[in-house]
C-alpha cells in the first residue's frame, strides 16, 4: 500500500497529489512537465513536501504536521533512473553488489542468482558498463536496485532513453519483474502503450494535479 497526500511549490509550478494504491505497479502517467519526476522524488525522499503525508505499507515516511521526514537512505526504496547511472570503472558484478553493500546487507549468492536469472544478465557479470547496450545497462540497474532488497521500487522512465528496438528488448523483463519479483513498483512514463502493458493502477497527472486514478481505462478517459 502506497498512500500519498502532498503539496509542493516549485517556483511558479506546484504539485498537489493525493492517492492510495495497492497495485503491483502504480503508473504515474502524464506529459512532460506534469510533475511526475518531482512526485516520485518526494516518494523517494529526495524532495521534501511542503505539507502532507506519505506512507509505505503503513509506515509514515513524511508527515509535515508532525515533523516527520525519513531520509532517502532509510526508506528501503530502490530507484532506477532514465539513465542507468552505473559506475563505469566497475564491472557488472561489482555494480550489482553496490546496492547490497550500501545497505549493509549480508552476501546472498542465491538471491544474486535469482535476480541475474530473472533479468538474464548472468553472462554480463565480468563486463564493464561501456561494453553493454542501453537495454543491458538498464537491466543491470534494475538488478542493482532489487539486490538492495527494497520494499518499493521506483522506475523513472527507465526506457525513455532507449530506441524502439531496445524498448522491445527490455519490456518483457519489466513485465516479468512485475509478475515474479513480488516488489511493488511505481512506474513513471508518458507512453500510454507502456502503461497499458505494465501498470495495474494508474495515476494520471496534468499540471501537477491528479486528474484521474484507476485501471488502464483512465488512459482513454
């Protein structure tokens, strides 16, 4: 369960969003400039709301009225950006291990194998990011986030920088992630086709406001 009820002023633009989602994949959908990334950054703890509350599985991580703001590194949230943000000097194995180490988690070879099998990246472990395709880099970024054992995974337009061929390559892995990983996701996109295939509940944003919330039917409303 993700509950969001926040307001944030950003210069002349403001975000006022309220929704509660129990979906496996909550889609944040809207045109560029609708406020999607700012909203997901508030969920991540990277941006602090001016007022309001955010709760994950009943755990309040923001409550401005009571002075609660759990810092990002304590929220147990995995974040995958549009650009994979892998460390170029580290091979894939070391990049994958980074999330685990930063969260102080014990080594778990079985979990590593499950994730590398799920994302089909086991054969890439000794390569550097510069030797990977865009789709492969994003799959490694997904793996790194999952190996930090998050309770929520945020994906901010993870296919936005990919061409059509690479999008077609990575989409089945995202669907598989939704169906097999058992980690709830917030998926940010302005692509209706992606949303129809991935999201189980959709938050429609226009001008920083939630204009509709529900199943894929909101995309045609």
